[in-house]
């Protein structure tokens, strides 16, 4: 039997996203992991939820230089081939998801449809 999850290509985390995560963790005794998840809702059907969390048995963990980004198994297919990045613009700085699977997004870029 083939594990379907093994066929899903995980997202890529940009160098800048890992650097920003390292900056956030620089003065902490305990490292914080960045969780990127997809939830139902939002104005376009799905929305990204970006939080800090601890890893679970269900997570794919993307690591670089002692930093970790977590993706749960339910969110993974929605994030296939996506790029998790960090953006600094006039309106603010935030982690963002550039997702080739999204057919449309809303103005806030946090909600999308497939």
C-alpha cells in the first residue's frame, strides 16, 4: 500500500522566513516552532493560520539551522509546492504563503479557494 502523504511535495520555507524565525527565537530559552495550517473559512473558502506551537506526531517538520516550521497532515495537501516566506512592507511585516494551488485569493491574502 502506498502512503498518499509520501506523494505530496511539502512546501519550501524561504531563507528569509527561517532568518526571521531565528530572530524571534534569539532571546528565548525555549525555541518556538512556526505552525502553518489551512482551516476552513475566510471569505474565499479556506484561510491560513500561522501561529507558534509545539510539534505533534501528525506534523511534517521542516528544519534549518535549529529552526522549525510545522505542517499538519490535513493542511499538507493544500500547501503542496507552496513557499512560506516572510514579507516586510509598508503595511507591516508578516509570514506569508505563496501558494500555487490557490485559484483565487481575497484582498488580505489570508483567504483562498482551490
